[in-house]
C-alpha cells in the first residue's frame, strides 16, 4: 500500500492541484491522518498540540518535504529534529537517522582537554604570569634613571603607581563584559578558522540571529588580545618620549596584566591544586630576575631603555604560546555549539508552552526579545558585590599587598638610614625578599594537594604569626645582617598568603562569581600596594625612617586578626543574599 501510495500520490502532494476526484481526496486524507498520528506521538519533542485529520488539504511545495519509506514494515513518518532554536514552526522533514542533539550534548558535558593540551596550557599560562612579573618588577631599578631623564620629583614618580591602580580597577570592571562579548558565536557557523568563531558585537534579536556563548573562546581571545596590549607597554617605555607616555604605558601594563591574570587564575583554580601556587611563584620569579638582568645591562654601559626592547622578545613568545595552546579544540567548539542548541530548544519550548509561536511579543509585533549574552557577566558582578566574604577577602588582600609593597619598597631605605648599612651591597635585600616570596609560593604549590581546607588555613595563619615576630626583630634587633636575613624570611613566609587566600576564595564563594571575584581581589591588592606605600612615605618624611616598623608590624598583625575570622571548613551552602 505504501509503495502504491508513493508512486501515485507523491507528485500530487508536492504540487497543489485543482482536481477534486474522490481518489485524490481519499489519498490526501490518508496522508493527513499519517502526519497527524506521527506528530501527536512526537508532542513531547516539539511541545505542540496534535493536528486533527483534515478532509481536504492544500500544501504548497515549500511548506514541507515528505519522504515515504519503501519497506512494508516501516512505521509512520518520523519528523527530523529541528536544529534551529529560533524557527517559528517545527519542520516535518524526515530524517530517521538524525542523531539526538541532547545525547550528543550529554556525551560532551564532562569533556576535559587531554593531558597533553592541559600541560601546554598550564605552561603557557605560567609563562604569561612570568612575563607580567618581569614587567612589574623592574620599576624600582629604572626609576632613578627615569627621574633623572624626565626631571621627576618623588610625588610625580609615585603617580606612576597611581596609573597602575587605575588600569587594574578599569580592567576589573570590564573583564566580565569583555569576555561576554568575545565569547559570542553563531550557532550554525560550521567553518573552522584560527579564531574558532569571530565574535559579533552588534545588537542581537531572536529571529534573525542565533547566538551562543563559549567560555573557551572568550578565554582564548581575551588572552591573545591582552598579551598583545601588554607588548605595547614595552614599546612605549622604550620610546622614552615623555612622562605622559610613560603614565599611559603603566595604565596599559596594569590593564593588560589584569585581563591576563583574571582568566588564568580562574583556569588554574579549576585545574590541579598546585597550579595556582606555581603560577604566582613564577610571577614573583619574574619580579626577581628582571631587576638583576636590567641592572647587569645598565652596568655594562647600555642605556636603560634597551632593556625594554629586549623584553619585546619575551612578549612576542608570550603571544605565540597563548595563541597556540588556548586555541579551542574541535571537541570544545562542538560541545559549546551543542550546549547553545540545547538552550535554544529550551527557550523555544518555553515560548510555545506560553502560547506564543515565537519569541516575538504577541502584543507588539514590532518588538523582539533581545538575547543579551552580557547580562550574565553583569549579574555575576552584582552577585559578587553582595557577598560579605567577597569584601572580606578583598580587604584582606588589600592589607597583604600593602604590607608586602611597603616592606620591600622601604626596607633598603630603613637599613641605610637607621642601621647604616653598606650602600654597595644592601640593594640585594630587595632581591632576597622577592626570592623568598617565590620560594614560598613554589612550596605552597607543592604542598597544596596534600593539605585539607582546614590545614591550609592554619598553615597560612602560622606563616603570618611568624612573620609578625620577624617584623619585631627588625624593629628591636640592631643588626644589619639580622635585619637583611629577616627581610628574606618575611618574603618566604609571605609567599603562601596570596595563593592561599585565592584558593580559599574559590572554595567559599559560589562558582558563578569566580572570574569576577579573582579580578576584584586582585584589584584591591593593587589598591593596597598604592595606598600604603604612599602613607608610609608621608610618615617617614614627617617622623623619620625609624617609624617604618610601626606600620609594617601593624599591617601584619591586622592581617593575622582578619584571617582568624575566615571559616575553617567549607560552608555547606554559600550565602548569596
């Protein structure tokens, strides 16, 4: 019967006819009953009501396409799955072998990059943080030459740190919105390119576009763009144009470093537990090595700005490594596309259940529902700002970075004026302090997988208490050697504090705010590194260099007291209100 029907009526079905003979009407009625029974059994898939049999039907050739199976045992016609999340009606085209997108999505929901790709991504991320520390650590070495060449006083020189703070806070406020834009892609764009999917930044509507969001794509693009922006810092500093150019260079450096560190820190916290400690340790190692290299170059008679030209080689390698390793794989791109399709079907089903045939508002045919994919970023920022723990972690890092920057920035001045140290050798105290921080962070990265949440908290607290004792020895023991060794040991004990705080924040705060939480915490650290050295300099100018220890001891004690208020166990449910 099916074969007969296929041979006699397929042409009549595809082309509307005015012939009204009884045989044609009967065939079309049978066809309508078949379609009705087929669609009624698929109601849960398309979420549409069943169709009643029609006595007469006129179907234009563009409405649907029906392929009748040739086997006698074949069941009723099966409509294929509609892969467009925004089509106004379900297709009746047949493809009985079409895979289930929901099943494909489930197969890739738990996808993780292979161990080889993970290792290379971690390595390139570590190198990016090293380059950031390399650029940040050389400021103290070149500052005397900058002041001499551009005739800057102390106040004008300190404004460069204010530029760093401006860049950090600007990046903190924009990082989530930038990632929301860069992660946008077309669901049905199948071609592959170096950029997985070029982001579309124009206004998005429900019918003429179908968009999804990819975290992997957003991370890849923001890392590449930020690393390119960071290279402009070396170019502007090497140009030695003027003080305003240097000020903009410091803003650009801080802005790009924050755009790099926010997704990288979030990526490290989702990977191996020791990754974050190693990354921050390498950043500190960059701050240790760059002053030594720069000072060695200047000692040979090479102008200071040549150091920045040489640093462009590291910056170029950084861009290359990030572009190669974080480029989304085919599996990651496919998973994100399937996820976007799944979410589109859910939205379509909700609109159909609400009585509308499309996302267009029934009361106003001209209005459309805008798919604002950046709203999640804004809601994450608002959610983070409402969390008490977010403010507690941010204020703690503000105190920590203030203590760290004040100690390493004024310790040499303190030893020269108060302990009468040798000016030819005392400069290595700063390198010892940063070297201690690097070793402490590497140690923390190795020990983190072996410690529980409670043990990690108590280890960090113990480091703070011992650091307070060393600050007191710097104050009370009148020995240059002891004070220099104490400075290095303080750096060693300060090493685990910053990564330990970030690790605790990722386990206490909701996962929805991890990205923006990392950025906020880092920005408050930059603020502390700008405010407290300024306060210390003002006090030292007014009361003398011997007052430095009054501030460093007070900051270390405040850190230890605030740390005791943090939880010793992971909260069962993060407080979102």
